[in-house]
């Protein structure tokens, strides 16, 4: 009976040693998983912060663009007013208009103008 008990004790000790080894492996895996989780949480937080900063810059850029467009429209409107005033101005004695209307890219001289002297 004593040998059986001794054999059972040895078997239980071996089983306990195996379980302790498995527990140590499980503890290391758990620790590594917690470390990865913490790193992922840090990365996610950093990504969220970057996204928030990008959204803020986008919002500021959109507002700036809107303001610039409003300023541009105001300048265009003022330019049209001035062009209208200028178009109405002519010198009475010569009929000369100081501004000739032309579209963008038009050359001020033409072939006909350059051939007039010849």
C-alpha cells in the first residue's frame, strides 16, 4: 500500500510539474498578449490623434478657401464695376477709348496691323 501511495505521489508531482510549466507558458503568453494590446491601443490612439489633426486642418483649409473665394468674387465684382466705368469713358475730341476690350490671350497687334505700313 505504501508503494502505491508513493507511486501516486510521484505521478501527482510529475503532473503538477507539467501543469506548472504549462502555467508558466500561459502566463508568458498572457503577458505578451497584454503588451501587444497596449501597443495596439497606443497606435490606435496616435492614429485617432493624427486623424483629428487632419480633420482640423481640412476644416481650416475649407474655411480659408471659402474666405478666399468670397474675396475673389468681391474683387471680380469691383473689377467689373471699374471696367464698366472705364468702358463708358471716351475722350470727346478724338473719340479715343483708353481701353480696348479684348479677351484673354488676344495679341494687341494683328497681321493686318503689321502689314499696313508696307
